């Protein structure tokens, strides 16, 4: 007897036949895309201001960001949910993503990346007539792509695997994410470990592919 004699796709077929897994995966990917793009834009802009601009209250604002990094997200879950509910965003993609449109960790890491750039380069470009926006878009951001890629992969994994917030905000199956969909495979009366493991494998495939592509892209950027 060999391993392949017991190999079967029966559990995978059952998952695809009874759970709209593709719809749930699509919802999760849309959620990840919106969050990553929003966090990248807000972090690149905010970090540039903290790194190069001088304005009143700069140190205080940055200290607030550092403090916010130490606060677990679960502490604000109930407050965030009540706010989202009062705004009428329950059971919507905006409701799923609005609490993650910016990231203190992303801002902090991008600021450190900007500060690591040679100061002489910025001075030279400014003397040649380059403005702040142009310098940021043509020099600072491109040189920080490895940092953005690394933060994007951690954000992707965190958002793709999130369960509690989508469970609170999603009220109908068409807005379920993949993690909620996989929870539907759990049958407390009759254990279905084969189906649960098949669902777990399906959940793992996309993050693994994303991580491999990110790792290859980061290697190319550095070499």
C-alpha cells in the first residue's frame, strides 16, 4: 500500500460544491487590496512629512503614533464597531476596510526608510529645482520599495487571516471573507476533519503564492 492509494479530492470537491469559496476569496482579496493601497498612500505621505518637514506639534504627533503602535487592535474593536454601525457601513466593503486604511507601524517604518536615504541627494535635487512632491515620487518612494513590499506582505497576511472584525461587520453571505467561510466547515455534531483540512489548505495557497512572489520581487529589487 502506498500513500497515493488513499489520495482523493473528495473533500476538496465537497468544499467547492457546498461553500462559495471563490466568492469568499474574492471578498478577502478585495479587502486586502483596498487596505494595502490605502496604507501605502497614507504612510508614504505622512512619513515624508515626519521625516523632512518641520511643523508645530510634529514631535507630539509622532509620539502619539508610537503610543498607538503599542495598543492592541482588539481594545478598540467594540468602539470601532459602534462607530461603523452608526455610520451605516455594516455589511459593506467600506465597513470591512475603514478601520485599516492607515497603519501606525507602516508610517513609522516608512519614516525610518526615508531617514536612511542620503541627505545630500535631497539637497542636490532641491538645488536643481525639484519640488517636494517630485522628490518623493521619483526618488524617496522608489528607493523605499523593499520596505513597502515587506510591509505589504505582512499587511496582506494579517488582513487575509482576519476573522473577528469581518465576523462583526459581515451580516450576509455575499460579504463573508474566506476565514468566515472556512468556519462554516466546522460541524460540532459530526467531526469533518477532512473537509476542514481541505478548506485550510485552500486558505493557505494564496498567502503562500503572495509571499513567494514578494520574496522574489524583493530579491530582484535588491540585486
